[in-house]
């Protein structure tokens, strides 16, 4: 099982280039960065984690820009969005970001995606909470067409364009792995329909054996080969025994949190957790 980390790359936090080098030097497999374009002042949408929304959410760099700096500063680690909010992004522009980053990083990109939870945020982008996953599906399918077809076209209810020339194509073929976040059975149906892996959050009560079983059952019901799918757990516990259970259950990747701390505190935490990546 591979062990990576995720971090909110903020305008006041540790330099993403230094962090990426530190992650690579300590043997971690990957670095994931989340996305929030902005946070509406209204705060009408409750924070899913409970309590006040952490400061980092409203200070986060664009993930593709930050990951580009991370890619330039490293040679080995994989670089992922964890997660990219597809309902808030134009699919052609996003497909270009993905393909460009994958090519310039020599095929090191992982495309973690999700539908989002902040109703006000997505409304400011013209997306509706009620139809966000229908929009997500069409945008992902449209991006796949752009990455894999010489003259790509897509005609859906929410995404529509006639044949276009689109370059660059990603280095990874047919495209970088697409990991979908979310806890529900509907998420699993989407994973086996049009994604390459599941990206659940390790909230209280998360059971790795149960998670693998749920994905296996969803794959079987859809006629999808389970061996073509992966599970990466977001916010996995930084605990050797717990990670051993993840590995034994068949989880492919555990992604540990890097909290919103000072530069020195973050480096000390990476040092402490480095043995988990060995």
C-alpha cells in the first residue's frame, strides 16, 4: 500500500515547492491538494466537519497552479487534486489543465474529483446543488473525449460542443486516473461507471474491509472488472496498526493529513510520519 499526504496550500502557509521536496525526500508516494475557488461570506452552508470553517478554506491557492510548482520542484512523487470541484469548472479549460500538468510532470498526475458540498460556492459558478453530479458526469465524459479523440465532440444535456482539436494529450493513456470522492452508494455507482477509483474520507467508523466489499459489490453489479479499480483513503490515520488493516483489506493508497501548522511544525510532522511510508 502506498502512503501519500494532502495539504491546503495557502497564501500564508509553507511554500509548496519546499513542501513537495520534503514530501519526496521522506519517501511519501504522493501529494494531494484540495480546491476552493472562494468562500461566500454568507456561510449559509454548514461545514461538514462541524463547527467553524477553518481559515485555510478561504486562503487556498488554485490546485493546478500549486501542483505545477510542486512538479517543477520534484522528480518522483505523484501529484493529485484532492479534490477538484468539477461542477465549478469549465470542462474544456479543466481538461487542458489536466493534460498540460500531466505532460509537464511526465505523467505524474492523479485526478481526484468530487461534486462539492458548499451550495453557495457552486451557485456562484452557475451550478446547482441538486444537479451537480449529473453535471459532473457529463463534464468528466466530455473531458475523456477531449483527452482520447483526435477530433473530439460531446453532446449531452449540460455539456455540448461540436468536433474540436484539443492538445496536448495527457502522457498517461488513456488519461490520468480519475478518483471520485464521496461516501454514498450512488458514489460507488458513479465510480464503476466512469472513474478509475474511489476516494472516500476516513471519517469516524470507516471500515476498510467494508469499504473494499462495497466497491467490489458495486463493480460486480455493473459488470466492471474489480481489478481495474482502486481505493485511496483521504485523511487516513497516521497509525501503523491502522494502516496495516488498510493494507490487509486491499486499500491501495492511504493519504495522511498535513494540518494547517507552521513550516517547522509541518516538517517535524513529516519526519514523524515518514516511517509509515517506508
